[in-house]
C-alpha cells in the first residue's frame, strides 16, 4: 500500500507539471521547452523571499504561481510571439519556438546556478511544517495529500473548462484548425496569453509543492521533469486531458516498479523508453487523435 501512495503522490506532481505543458501544446501549438526552468525559477524566487522573511504555505505557493505565470507571459510576448510574426510558415515557427524555448530556459538556469553554486535549495525557512500521518504501515505526509487533491481538482477544472466554457471551446478550435478559428473571429493572441499564464502558474505551483515534498531541488531539477512531462504527454496523446492524467500516473507507477524491483539505476531510462515504444506502436498516444502535428 505504501508503494501505491508513493505512485499517486509522484503521479500528481507529474500531472501538475505536465498539465501546463500539455494545454499549450494541444491548443496553441506551443511546445514550451522553457517550462522546466519556469518550474525551477518559481521555486527559487520563493526561496529568495524566504531568505528575508518567514512565510506560511499559502503565500509561498502564491509567489510560485505568480512568478511562473509572469515568466511564461514574458517568454510568450518577448520570444514566441516575435517568432510567430517573422516565421515564413507554421512548420518553421514550431521548430524555432522549440529551439527558442531551449535558449530562453538557459537564462534562469544560469542565474540559479550562479546564486546557489549549483547546490540544492529548498523552502525550509517557511513557517509551514510538513506533518506525517501514520495509518498502519502507511505513511502519508500532509504535503503529499495536498498535492494529490490540488492536482486532481486542477486537472478536472481544466478539463471541464476546455470542454464546456466558451473560451475553452475556442482554444480547442485553435488546436484543430487555427486558420479557420481566426476567420470565425477567435482572438488567438489573447487566448494564447491566458493559456501561457495558466501554464506557467501550474509550473510554479508544482515546483513549490514538489520542493516541500522532496525537501530541496537543484537548478537542474526542471530539466529532469521536462523529459518526464514530455513522456506523459506523448504516452497519453497530445491534446488529451484524459491522456495526460493517464500518462502521469502510468509513468509514476512504472518508475516505482523499477525502483522497488531493481537497484534503481534504470529509473531515468523509463521516460525515454516509454516515448520510444509509444512512438513506434501508437504515435498518436493512447488517447490521442489519429493525426496530431508534432514539433
């Protein structure tokens, strides 16, 4: 049972992180490889604030969400929009956005590495203390329970918003056919800004909760999670809300099995192995559409 608790907790972290990346890729066709740096730097910003003053959980989470949203908006306006304006066609724009995201991600990474000397940093100065509940042989921390609840509720709210709301339907229309959606009067730029802000906020939220749960992260932690999020999205299917949830928990389960049944040295290879297998056997993913444009 403890392994199941660990799977659900880890899968919820993956879901929170991958959800933001999934909605931008599946709707506005932006595969943001700067997402990992947003995850890390949002937590790093909270760490810098806590070095000056102690804060409880909610303000720390709020800092992470706001910094993540602001960073994602800045990347969209300064980098991605400029690429879209100048690219000769959509395929070229997608490739340039992919490369641009990698380039942009280096900036916050370098800042954090310089300030921390590449050492781990955490949120231990916060007044919030992680509690532990023991039920028989099962140990559940308060931050793990909070992470699961927040991840599931946020995923459900996003899925309902995309399926039922006017703006959500407009975003889905952009994901299917951006040109036709524009002819119908859908303001792609405004929706793209909202989507990118939400994506960055989710990255910041997952960063803070993950750091509370783990105790500390390194400046490079975002890059590791980026690969895992990519695996989750590919496994479930680009643009599928059910798919990203399936991918997150399936990946967490696969890694937990490898970790508990072997020496653990193969855990990091699981993400790449799943991507490779899915691309070979079912390129659209388990719940994906038959035809999906990928970068």
